[in-house]
C-alpha cells in the first residue's frame, strides 16, 4: 500500500512516504502562511521518489495540537487530496509522534510551549513502537501540570521531551528524570509518522474520510479571544457564524 503522511503542527513541516519497496522522509523549516508553499514542497518530494499523487492509497496527517494556521493548511491539503481519489485518512495526534522519538521504553512526558505560561502536553507509557496515553492531551499551565504529576506513582525513569523540558526540571525531586534535550528527539520524524499511520490503519484506529477529519484544538484561537474581548459574546457569536459559512 502506498501511504503518504504529513505533519504541519510545528514550524518544521514533515513528510513521510512508505510502500512495499521503499520509504522516504523529508522535512523543512517553514512557518506556513499559504498552502502553495506546502504543495510545491510536497510535489517535489513525491517527484524525488517517482510517485504520483494519484497513486497514493492512504493518507496520514498530524492533527495537532500546534500552530492554528499550520494545522488548518496541512489538514485542508490532506483532505483535498483524499477527496479527489476517495481515499481514507489516518489522523495522528502530533504529541504522540514526539513520544515515539524516545529511544527507550518507559514513561514519557511531552511538553510543548503553547501560550504565556501554558503548555500542550501528554504523559505516555512507551513500549517498543507503541505509546499509550496515561494522561491524555492537555492544555494547562505549568503549575497545574506539576501538581497532576506529583500524585502519580512512577517507578521507572520519566523521560521528558519537547521545547518545554527546561520548565519541568524540578520533577527530579519526585521522579528519576531523564531530559531528552537532543534536537533529534524534539522533531517529528516522517518515517515514524508514516509507520504509525500504517499501524493504526491495520488496527482500524483513527480512520477518517475527507469530511470527518478535524484538527485537535486544545485551546481557543487568540484571534477569537481578542474578538470576544473587543466585541463581547455577541460579536464572538457573529464571527463564529461567519467562520462556519
């Protein structure tokens, strides 16, 4: 099966491809502002491995949390490509992909900077190439996260990964902490992404069509919050109606 997957939840855009004879990945730094940038890079990636977009049999997509603009562009692109050829899409929470980077089994805390003193995160138990959420995806401030974790009984090492790692060093007082600060652990890998898409598809997990795939938003967009502060709830409701067409 020819599988194409991408993640646009961070400033590093990631592509992954896999079939019975080859696998490939590509990533680039790019704060997405327009879908044209994404599609040019994607076309070049597929051309480099001699694959036509119409050959793709299954799509995969990181669904966030992360950059609102990046997620909208990436998910819209995948939905459009899947719609044209009536293909299915496997949606993968992007935080799961960071946890897969850890090269050891054990508990993995992923913490990514969100807004102000808040973080996106999740706590997993990783065994082999499988990550199981213990604390599901959250958007919380630093102090709430620390309080939640202190009540857990974790006997094995706690691996911390993500750009918020430095903010949680005092967890050493409660757990045997290993900080995954190496940059290679803090970037989503295209091959891990496409392998996870294949695995979840085989288990019939997280499979969507071009209409049902949605981003994983854990917080309200800042623009929406600012609009509500300026115009009140009535204005926010009007804006919401306009967004929904």
